[in-house]
C-alpha cells in the first residue's frame, strides 16, 4: 500500500468522523499514539510495535487529509533536498 492509498483508506473509513472531530483533536490523538509507539519501542513486542506504527500512520494520514495535503508531497523534500 502506498501513501496515497493510505490516505484514501483513512478518508473512506473515518473521513467524516475525523472532519467532525477537527484538526486540534486529531493532533491530540496523533500525539497520544506517538506516546504509545514510544512505549512499544521501549518495552513492547514486535507485534505491539507494528500495531502502534500503524496507528501513528493512520492518524498522520487523517491529519494530512484534514489539512488538504498529501503525505507524498510531504516526503518529496527527502527526495529533492534532504535535510
């Protein structure tokens, strides 16, 4: 699955609810998921780490959708001019 497909899937599954929740709440959920990923990296199993990576990617895709941006475009800087 590529990033465009990830964003489309998240929009299909949760787009209406995500838009109703709004950007500030989505950022809060993304931060919570990042914390859960950090804990899984420190103490979790590979399965838990994979689960949390998926959650972070899902919330990031939701945020990008709400902002009207694409994750593909966000990653272009790493192709064109890496920091």
